[in-house]
C-alpha cells in the first residue's frame, strides 16, 4: 500500500502543510516560547522533515536526532502537555487540508510513537 | 556518465548515483544528514552546468535560480562544477557621484565594470584599499543603469561609512567583491502581488528590486512601505511618488514612527502597517530589508497573515560600528 505521503500528493502537499502547521504552532501562546529566537527558515525545514516522516515519505528519522534536538527544550520545561498541543495542531492541519480521517489517525499514531524520544524518556 | 568537478578535481557519477553518493565513494564528505532531500544540510551550488529540477525541491525560488541544489537527491543529467561559493574577482571602479539624500544617508554611484553582472537587490562587499576594511552594501541600481548605486548610512564611529562620507570623492577608485545574496526579483510570475518593506537604507535593495520588476514588465500590484523614525529620515520620496504616478500597479507608502506624516503616508510601527493596509498576504511574494529586528518581526507577521515561508525573501542588515 502506498504511504499517506504519496496519497496526499508528495512533496507539494507537504510544502502546503508546512505553512499551515507552522502558522498554527506560532499562533499557540502555550508553546510559542519554545520557538522564540529560532531561525524561521531552518525551523520550516525541520517541520518539513517532520511532516515527511510522520506521513511515511522519504526520511531518515532517528530517535537519537529527536532526543538531541529537543533536550535543550526539556530544560526549558517541555513536557507531555506541549507535545499534546503539537499533535493537536498536526491533526487540525491535516483536517484543514482535507485528509481523510483514517489517514489522519495513521499519521497521528506515527507522531505519537516519537513522544518518548522527543521527551527524552 | 556525468563528471562532477569539485575543488579542482573530477569525479565520475555512476548511473543512478547521487552527487553526494558519488563524492562519498571518492572520499569527499560533504556535510549531510537526512539523505532524503528534506533537511537541506547538503545544500550545494552548481557553478557550471544545470542541476536537475528534482534536486531543487523545497528550495526558495531565488536559490533555485542561482543553481543551488540538494546533493543527496541530485542525480545529475550533465557535467557540473560544484562548490559552496563562487570566487569573485576583485573589481575596481571609479566613483562617479556622491549625493546627500538626507542628513544621514548618501547615494554613491560608480562605474559599472564591463564583466560584472548582478541581480538588483543583491549585495557587494566594498573594500577600503588602505587597510582592506570590508563592508556589505546592497545594489540599488538595475542592470540597464550605466553605473552601480549604493545607499550608505552614516554609522556613528563606523569606519567605512565615515570614510565614504568624509574622504572619498569623485574620481577615486573603489574596489569590491560580489555579487551575493538571494533577495532579488524573479520574472517567473509577472502578475503576482509583491510586498516590499524596508526601513532606512533597507530601501536600497528594494529600490533595485522595484525598478527591475517594472522594467521586466511586472504587471501585478507592487506595494512598497518605506519606514523611518521621522519624515527627515526618509529619502527618494519624490522619485518614488513619480514612479507611482507613472506605473499604476505600483503603490508607495512612506511610514514614520512619530512626528508629521508625509502626504499619502502612515504613522505607526512599520511591523504593523502593511497588515493594517493590506490584510492578508496570501499568494504574495515578499521582500524584507534593513534593520534585523524589524525584518525578523515582519517575517513572522507576514507569514502569520498568509504569506508562504517559501515566498518570503529577507536581507537583514548589520550595522557595525568601529
């Protein structure tokens, strides 16, 4: 079976999703402090990589990268509640782009599987 | 079998092999990470030859136009010479004119060296011959101008700007390297709406981009917001008003933080004004130049108001004293 990534329309769909997703994240006062002072272009590239990974597109995801990339945020207080907010933005991004519910559930379960890596547990 | 030239050496790229794989096979380790075209760590530039379009996925259009590509997903169609930077010859040109634009900004024009080509809005690195002090300045001229033009702000205790203001005179020779930068007009979509916002000498690249767009027949709307603390800090007001009369698609809005507002202008924070006037930036191509804090705040504002990250070009200036 083809991946959600292919069913969505590949790279072009991911580019559209990055804008919607990143806009939701930056608009969320509960998580914004983790993104302040971050280079927006670099951050958008990371989000593109993340969205590519959770939709099953070409990626080289490693749990170690995820741990190393978020450890400094854990010192700032990153916890499950923030992770939940991001999942919520991911879910609404996909819904807004008209992705079918079952595909959204698949993507969310992949994203959920990174929780312990992101929170370094 | 395409040949990849890197750092003076030739490397053969096998069928179905990426540039990154080919170089790694020969012991050349470019920085890379995801190997799937997403993280952009392996961003490389083709100095000769053209990279396949597929190897430029996710890159900003102005980077793609300068033949940047992602080595990890690039299966070359033709021979290429690659590297991270072009090596610029040192150009020497005589100063033609120096004009005071307002209390703290001068416009300098100097000869266009024969072999020098650039895209208006890019910058050059100007060198002071006595000690090789180097500073970056954006090009405000366009390719059909018979000169190069820079706008220079007097920086308190700034060595380069003090020298340019007080010592350099007509006929003196200036030397420079360049051009560089990815803040320039692209003629791929002449009907698109453009937003240009800058403070102070951030107008220099925007003036180049604006005139370049008009000369290339851009017919979509072009909105320019030029800001300063007060009216005395603005410049080129009459020229820009004249352009707005001549080209109906162009709209010029001078902005001041306080004091009297020039006719047709706005008072307030330039970070907020474009959004107040235009509402959404969905589908816009955006150019932001000047003070780094203003550029950074505007970038977030226009993105949140609908501009795509891919379509926001910015050039934050750093003003170095001493």
